[in-house]
């Protein structure tokens, strides 16, 4: 008879088996059963209650540690689960170790084994898909068996806390009176002439902008300060730290007392070396600025700044560096004028403004190419929505992809506040420090004031180029003229350039000039798109079977029109690299030809004819317009950069992550994962498994500091399984079309899909000049902190710029915008449940 039929009855009878009135209790509880059944039940109870004479040894049978456990002269080896069962059995059976207890211990062991095997099998099945539970926060092991955590510290872009007065760390009793005339005590944490931070041991309901009256009862005991004088202060902040409440106060502006100001001035100057000035704001500023200066020259996103006129966006400025100016390469006309702003016509401007009003951010995905004919460049651009509505999607893409100028841009737009363009250094104005940055001039303020919107433009061509395959329908070709730009450039976008610590071996200058490429019997007209003394970058309309290491000959036909006496025909250049399409060549001068006539000519051009290179204006100062535009961008960049440090043992680790108020779906995921908080970000999707040692480290170690970032694609799937939230990742080559399609198909039924572009690059040298004022100020009061911070900046080895490109990939793989929007809604729902 299976015991399962009588489990409840047996459990009732077990505790009374050894009682003298067991028979009476048994008869009463089984009166409804027939005789044979009662007999079998009693025999089963006798079997379970029989004393067990066996010794239990669970060593090498369970994973948990076993301990010796003695009972009636026998020493058992039991784990914690078995000990609990053993002692519960002794309690049930009046101190007797029974067969029932023995079987429960073995059964528990079997259950544990089965659970462990099932858990291992489940974990293995997830691992085979490169997935794991979101709650898996314990550090994983790398190849050297060192623990590596997913968690990294954060810094916040654009925050340079400024204090007009020095604050001294000083504790003294004060008495506060609120608006209801209730008094309570506090202790200062730091003080300045017109402000202070106070700790309250007992929390109170105090809110920002509330006014309090304060009496310096502690100072009155040692100095000539009137303890009855009540000074009005305004609460500017309330914080909870380690269970204590802190309030930040500023003296009310209507209160004036020269005598009190002079007292605090003398008091702080006299004691600040003893009690130390609070430099937390300066420390935070150096952290933020230092990491920004590593990131900015490495970003591949191009910031574009807009004003608004007649409900149209006017692209007034672009902020360029060596690594992002390539975005403009296909948007220069035959006069070398930047025509990028013409993308934002009235219709698209209104679409962006409507999105900004309803959602706070806006996005366009632009597909563009250009045609060169009769010495002029004709630009074409279309959005995804425009092409799908017009029915020209396949023809436009198939035709455009044949051009070397074919590009797909993801344009993310947000509002910006021109008031944030000037950010003073985090050192009080009256303190003398080296390299004080001056406020912008009146002209710069006027130039910045109209700016209302900021776009981050990402070139996503490599990620989406092969995701859709279409054919040209010849009958539709005339319809493409609807996407052609007017030949003139009514709105000229101006370039502001940021200069950094030298990252390249020599300067490059962007300039368009016609040339001719000759490689054996292959001869083609082409365009020089940038040049330096030792190299060129050349773009052809048709691909060529030219490989790295080949020697080719360049004739600078465009320059020959102006410099007729220069010998610029068939100059030898070595091919350093080519793009995947075979249309863009990166060349270096063939030094076996000495002197090299091409290098000599470009050296002359740079030295004597800088007006020819007017688009590449050097800006060796951090003041002025570029600084203001930099500050506007740094307040909220669209990317999430991850910084890698290298230790003295040359081990690589993630150190910090940059966050901002521009929250993408990618940043929302990282912020909501377990373990993330204000100062910590969980990078689990990015760092899963051995990504650091297998994906990032080999690439970073093989890079030069002046190398262009290497792009990777991270695909993420978020879903639920067995009641757990699971994150699955896959690293892809940018052209792995089948892998990308397969991963998206896997996500479509009920999972969340995200695609993250990761631009990996070596870090340059820290730009100490930019943070010199703050470092010098820190050194005066805490030299060890300044030294440690500077040393930490020198340890930064690489930067991974991560950009959410989900919409771009989905727009090229899903049939309509409704399907793309569904994924965004699914992400919001998933995060809410998490």
C-alpha cells in the first residue's frame, strides 16, 4: 500500500507511536477504515517507528560540509540539512533514531542531488545560449581564476559643482528654529561664510526652500558671538547618509552683516589648514572632467546644435574631433561647404519637434548618398518612414548602396539649455590657481544663446547595410528625385573643433579635391577626402581589387588646376587599408621615393596656404565657442562610455561608467538591474562571461593610441523563464547578417531585443592642462588625494563607447514602425516588472 494515500494520517500518528494510549488513539482515528487496511497501516507505522541501528555517513555524497554528530554511542557524519532532520525525528519519536528518520535523511539527500543536477543542467542550457539569470550578481571567474564583478562606479557627465566660498570641515553645536517656533539642535559638518551643512541626529520633516533661524550656541562659548542672535537661512538640500539626516543651508539674501562676514572670513582663514577645507566638489569635478577628456576625442558620435526659426531646425554648429568628423565626409559640397543641415527640412523639423513635445526625445534614421556630375555634388536623403510610405524602400537602398557615399545615420535629438554653456571651474573665484578659464566673450554668448536643441549623429551603416536586400526597379528611379537636395546650400553649418592632447602622429586636414588613382591597368577618377604630410584618404565611386600593401599612383588633378607648376602626377603611395566595400583607400607616402613630391607639396600647402584648409581651423585654447559647445554636449551625451583601467600587473578591469540625464533604453536597462544605484552601474549584459578577457582585452592591447575605434555589435535578449528574468547576449561582427536576423527572430515572439554598438579604442594621455586648476587647489589641502587621482587617470587604458542602435536594426528588419514601437513598449513593461 503506497504511503502517499495515508500521509496525513501517518503524520498524525507518528508522535504518539511510543505513547501508552497509542492503541486507543489509533482505533479512534481509523474507525472508518476496514480491517485489512487498518492492519497494513499499523504495520507501516511499526516499520517507520522501528529503531535504526545504522550509522549515517554523508561525506562525499553531498556538496555541503559534513559534521560529526553523536547519538547513543554512534558517530554520524551529517550536513546541516541532515542534522535538522535527525533532531526533528528525535523530537517526534521521543528520542529514538528510527527507520523513518533514516529514510528521510537519505531521501533529502536524493532530493538535494536531483535539485543540484537539475540546477546544473538548467545553468548549462542557459550557458550554451550565452544567457544567465539577471539576479546572477556574484562575481564570475576569469582565466587567472580572479573574481571579476559586473558592477562599476559611475561618474556623471557635465557636473562640476562650483562653490563661490571655501567650506571648512568643522563641527560645532547650533540651535535651529523652524517656522512654527519649534527649536531643535544640530551639529555642523562644514561651514562657509554664508552657508553650512548640518547633521541632525533625529530626522525631521524639512524640505528644500524652507527657512530656518540659526543660533551659533557652540561658537558663542569660545568667541564673541551673541548666542541669542538668530540668523535666517534657507534650506537648499536635504540628504540621508548612513542613517543620519543632513541639511544644506544658505544664508537668506535679505540678511546683511559685515561684522559676521568678517568674523567667518578670519575664522576660516585661521583654522582651515588645521581643520581642512572641504574639497569634495573639486574632487568630483576632476573625476568628471578627467574622464570626459578621455572620452570626447574617442566618440564617433557627431554633436549637432540647432536653433529654431519658423518651426524649422537650423543646424548652426557641429562639434568635431579626429574620430567623429568622418560623419561629415559625405556632406561636403564641391565648394567644401558643410551641407549637413539641409537634411532637416521643414517636414522633418516638424516631425522632430512633435516627438520632442510628446516624448522629450526624438529620433530620425536617415539614409543618404550623393552623386557627382558635371563637377557638382548632388545629395539625397530620406528617412525610414518616408521610404516605407512611398513604396521606394527597395529601389532607394539598392541604388544608394552602389555609391561610395552611401550612409545610414541614426539622429537622436533632445532639448538643450544654452545657460549651461558656461561652467566655471570648481575652485572659488578669489583663489589664485594656474590656468584659470575665462568666461566666454559677448560674441560667443550671442552665438550660443539661440541654441535650443542638440542631436547626436551616429553612423550605423556598417550595422544595417546588409540587413535588407532589394533590387532597383528602373521605373521608380525618376521618383528618387523627390529626395534630392537643392543644389545650393541655403543654411551653412559652421564647424567648431575640439583639440586635445596629441593623439595622432601628425595632423590631418579634411579637404576635398579631385584625383586619379592608377593601379596597374586600373585607372579611376576619385576624391581626396583628407590629407596629411605622410598620407591621404581617397574615395572612389566604384570598388577596385586593391589590397593593403599594394603600391598605387595618385595624380592630384584638383590641385594641378591651381598649382600648375607643381609636379603632382603619379605620386607613389602604399595602401595602408581599405574599407569593406573597396571604395575608400587609406594611403601612406611611399618613403622609398625620397624626396616624396606629394609629401613636400602638402607640407608647403599646410605652411603657406592655410586658407585652402579653412575648414580645419586649429583651436589650441579651451576657451571660447568650442568650450561652450563641449559643455552643452557633456551635460547629456547619448552614449554610455565604459572605461578600462590597467593595473601594474597589466590586468584589465572596468573602473567607471559615464552616465547622464539623456536616458536611452540601454541606460535604463543598466540602471534597473539588481545592484545598480546612483553610484554603481550593473554592466552584466556587456560583461557577461569572459567578455573582458576574450573580447575587449586582446583588441585594446593590439591597438595604437592614434588608431580609429574598432566597432563591435552586442545583441541582447531579455525574457522570463522558469519564473526568472534572463539576459542573453551575443557578440556579432557588423556584417554577420544571418546571426543578426536569427537573433531578432528569436526575440520577436515575446522577448525584448536590444542592439548596442560598442566602439572600442585605446585611451590617450590625460589632458592635465584642462583640470590643472582643480588639481592644484586639491594639492594645497590634500596632496595625497590629488596624486592618487592623477595616478588613476594615467591608469585608464581603453574606452568603450556604447550606443543604443536598436531602432536602426529593427527598422531594417521589421516590416513597419508599429513593430518597432512594440519592442519599445515591451522594454518598458519588462523594466517595470523587474
